[in-house]
């Protein structure tokens, strides 16, 4: 009878070892889930801030036409948006290509924006957006006042 008891004891020890391994893996997975949740919350917070700072649907699509004429693009707003999206200083040529606009006119618009205090020229002939601080009103984040941009 000692042999079946030894086999049963060995089987119980194996089950105990398997259970401990499963608990360890479970703890690792729980920790991984916490890290993923933290990354997700951080990304969501960044998206909330980003979306509040810059309105999303301000442009009329090319397929939408008012009558026979297309609505005029707001170049200054497009420049601010592009510089904000990139997060880096850009040259006039890079900005012009990004917004599909003539480089000389892009330069003119950038100078107007610089006078208005919306962009700044760096020492290496690059332009960067000056971001307005985001304020809250009744608990709701408010983005920068893009209506105060100079007319380009």
C-alpha cells in the first residue's frame, strides 16, 4: 500500500507546484495589465488635452462646395495647426509643402502670425507655434482662441 500513497503524494506535490506557477504567472499578468492600463490612461489624457487645444473639424472638405466656388482656406489657422501637430520647428518650405501653399505667401502669413504673437522664428530660420495655455471653464477644457488669428 505504500506505493499508491507515494504516488498520490507525488501527484499532490506536482499539483501544488503547478498551482504556485499559475499564481506567479497570474501575478505577472496582473502587473502587466496595470502597466497597460496606466499607458492607456496617459495616452487618453494626452488625446483629451490635444483635442481640446486644437479643434478638429474646422475645414470644409474639398467635396463640399458652397455654390460654384470653394470656400477659401484659412492659411494662418492651417499654419498654426501644422506647427502644433508637428511639435517641432519647421522651415517655411516645410510648412508650405505641408499645407499645400506657395512658399512666398507662406512666409508672408508667418510674418503676420509672428507680429500677432502666435509663432516665433528660431535662430536657424525655423518657425514654431506659441501654444496658448489651456484654461478650464466650468470643468470643461478650452482650447486656444483661433478666432483671434490675423487675416492672411
